[in-house]
C-alpha cells in the first residue's frame, strides 16, 4: 500500500472537517504550489502543451495527478504529460469553463475542482503585497490565539517548502511602530539578494489562505545588525526555512523553478 502523499494528507484533513474553512483553505494553499502531472493529448512541443479534456455530465475537466505513478495507473499505458505548479494550471484554465480533476480513479484523494473554484484560486493568488514604511519601536510575542497562530504557521510552512534557500530564518512577532500603530511582523533573516519579492508574495498568499479575517502581516528583511534585532529575536517565534537542495557554489535564482517565471509561462492549448 502506498504511503499517503502530502496532498493525500491535506485532502483527508479537509474531508474530515467539511465545515472547517481553515482546512479547506490549507488544501487550496497546498495545491497552488504543488507540482501536478497533467495528462496531455500529445507530447509537448517546446512550451506548447495540449491537455486532454474529458467531457462529463458535470462539465469538461482536465486531469492531473500528484504522482507520475498515479497518472500511469490511470492511463494503463505510457502517456504524455507535463509537470506544472497548481497555480499555473489554475491560471490557464480559469475563464475557459474547464475544471480540474485530481487523482481520479487512483486514490481516495480524488477531487473535482469546478471552473469557479479555479477562478477563485487564481483571483486569490493574484493579490500582491503593498509596500509600506514605518519605524518599529518595540516587539512582543505574537498576539494571536492558538488556532489563528496555528493556521498562519501551517500556511507559511506550506509556502516556504518551495522557497528553500531563499532565507535562513523567519521571525514572527508583534510590533509597535512610531505613532502607536500596532500589528504583526514577519522578518526574514539572511534573505538571498533578489529573493525579497518572492518571499513577500509568499507571505501575502499564506495570509490569504490562513483564514484570518482582516489579517495584516508586515514583512521585513533584517541582517541581524539592526539595533532592535535582539529585542525582535527575543520576542519572536522563530522557525528555520528549508536549506537549499543545491551545491554550495550554485547560485539560487528566485523564480527559476519550472512554471514560476511570470515572463515565461508555459503555453496551454
């Protein structure tokens, strides 16, 4: 029996608590960044790919699987496919009236995402962080309840898995700025130059998928030399980001992962 995949676990958690909006959001958060294997009609021609479209009583669906083995189990014969992040698949199917079927016929985690679900996912992922400024005066432990904090950290963990090596640590703390404004800050320590936009975007997405109402989370990048860093480090909840799965002398290029460069998206036909 095959061990459950990360998608299997996220799907099972959402199915076990259908009224739990946080679990459903966590599933969508996972799917946005997961590599999925899309069944194609023909072998890719450069950046051009043509997914197979299956007609059902509930509409047209493109099929994808979270493992190559599951795609092979579905087809029973060698078949062309493309490995793409879920966000890219959703982006190119949104507005086309085509849904996405996941793991159909090969796993208990089978699921149909109708066209409106893909449109919602695409719109949610389109949110961009806003630049702001402020001078922190003091830091404190995060002022979030256990459930809210857990949902936020789960959403952040799901994002940072795909940003291995972009920063060393993230520090979450409450913050008070000059003028009295209070909020929460996620400060990255040791961010790779050029990775800041990707990290900020990931935090914005994590906040959106955490289910926190009217949530706001400021993002900062620190070196450890700032005067207030010691206070921040003492008050913050600190978690390490994954180490890069590359050789030490390799250069990390944010956005270089397949399907993640917005200037060179794959072309779906």
